[in-house]
C-alpha cells in the first residue's frame, strides 16, 4: 500500500505552537499582580514553601474563583487533607456537591498519571490542582519494601509524570497548579546558601512555566481581627511575566488573602491613604480609627482598586 503523502501545511497546522494563551484571573489581587494578570490557559504553575505558608489556601481560593465562573476543577488530594470542614471554610463545599469540583485522591505516580491522562482526554476540566507532589510515592515491585526506595527513583518518576502531564494539559488547554514542600538543602555549596529548597528534583524546577515561593512571616491578629500570617510571596521563575517579583500579603487561617485588606495595606504603604494621628484621609474623606478604616465602604474600596490598577499600568 502506498504511503499517504503529508503536506507541510498540514503538519504545521497540527503542531503549530503559535496559539493564544489568554490569562484567567485568580481574583486574588496580589497573586494576579505577581503572575502578570492571572493564570495562563494551559500553563503549569508550582507553589512551594514550608508548612504554614498558605500554599494550599491560595490554591483553594483559586479553585473557588474557577468554580464561581462555572468552570470544572479537579483537586487531586494526595495528602488526604481536604476535609469537609476545610471545604466549608473556603466556601467550596457546594461545588463538590454539585459536581463542579471533583475531589480525587491518588498515592503513586502511576495513579496520578492515569488520572491526568484521563482528564486531558476528557477536556471538560479547566483547572487541576495537585496537593502535593511531595507526597506521591514512586512505583516499585510488589515485593519491594521501604529499603527498596533508592535515591533518585522518585525524582525520575516525577520527571516522566510532570513532563508528560504538562504536554497533555497544554494541548488540552488545562491549567495546572502543583504544590511542593520545602526540604533541607543538603547540597548547598557554602554557608551562605539557602537552608531549604523545593522538593521534587530537577524536573519540577524546570518543567513548570512559573514557580512561586511562599515564606511565612510575622503572625498577626487580636480580638478585633482574625488571626493569620503575613506571607512573602515571590516568583522564582515566570514565563508569562517578569520573574523575581515579590509581594507581601496578610493571609488568614481558613480563608487566605482578603483583597480589601491587601488594598488598604498597599494604599497605606504607598501614601494613597494618609494617616494623621488616629485619622485616615481616604479620597478626601476622613475616617477615624483603624477598625473603621478596614470596614470602609464598597465605594471606597472601588476607588482604591482604581488607584491600584492605575499605578500597576504605569509600571508596565
């Protein structure tokens, strides 16, 4: 049988890499600011940091944003930590119940590979979150024991899975967020090297389009305000916007980032809101006391958002 001739045009049409990569806002102001407008459709993002740095909180806030727009999300819960209480706290329980949010578990790279390939083939899911890659177990023989897990086995299997998944999700237009733990940096070359580094091996450092580091800072909270931590969030890598940017944001336990609080803190830091004693000048209006400032009206918050967007545009 004669081999069918394939034209160059058909090949270029099939494999062309020139396609639109629209940004989908997370609706979390500092995260969208940091990443260049949101998450790129088909992009792969890695969030990493030590325990208590709000990686999962930011991921769940993003999940809620997608679900509110009616977009289907898969949350692959490797750590088995997304319980009903958390779902209710982040306001996503209703999406689990109506099928917009799929709560899936996995233990090994073999299982998660099967799940991700099925998601890519189906095409109805728009966001996949893996929490976390660090907890995934490498595939080993049935007669293997703990001692059989030699150095490099997990990293090699991660490399295959993450590379294969990125390609499949990019083609299908599925955005992905992979969470990773911080681990001791036993390979640091000098005493001045960082004490920790991202787990996952070289593949997880190279394959994702953007890598975002979370570092917990000072705790806050009193009888007037919920407790939380100021988190330093920075991009170690970003293919969609300038990298090595940093924002500091107050993160609340069980909630994540409050946009209004972030805008007010930003305005205070940048002189948009002026403080004089116990009074604050907000767009010509005088507000007395910190409690009243953080309880400002929707109109005042809208003005702050306009000021924030204007300054953001002037920096581009």
